[in-house]
C-alpha cells in the first residue's frame, strides 16, 4: 500500500487519482445484544480471523467511501470526525491500514441504508482491511 500517494490524493481531493484507489472493507455484524447469538470465526486474511454473527468483504472506490465517512479511527478506540481530520489523522489511519491493524470507520446514514446495514452502530462495525490502486 502506497500510504503517501493515497494520503496525497485524499488531502488534495484529486478525483482522478481517487477514482483509481480502492478500499477493502470488512462489514461485521454483531446482532442485537439482547438476543442469543452464535458467532462464527471468519478468516479475513490468511492466518488472521475475526468473530462475527455475519460478515462480508466489500470493495469500494475511495470517492464513494470518502463521501460516506463520518469518522475514522486513528488509534485504538479513538475516532476523529472527517470534518476535523488533519493530515496527521489521515496519515495515522492509513498507516494502521498498511500495518493490517484493521482500523474502523463510521459511515453516514445514507450509506448504511443503501447497504441495508443496521441503523445502530452497536450492532455492526466496518473495518478497513486494505487500500490499493486499481
């Protein structure tokens, strides 16, 4: 993953380059806290698994993802609003992706509705597995 090139495209809002960048997401469903759940072990990378009620990988263009983001995770359990994110925040986020730390993102209501995701964030999470030039 070319962190510097992707960072530059995000900061400059270079739509030509952003249209060539793809993000690989893992959408992880937990289900309602009050229900009896049987979690499944999903392999998201060779040798790296995650527990979920249901999950799937989603490849999405950078333009589509960026237009739907509300916040990015820049360190463990620390999120920054997209409107407040600085160069350093974006760099931290992308470095976590590059190290396969699986940072999470929070997406807007329209994105959740479009994919049929739950309206409450407690019932699912979206992890960023990779970013690459297509």
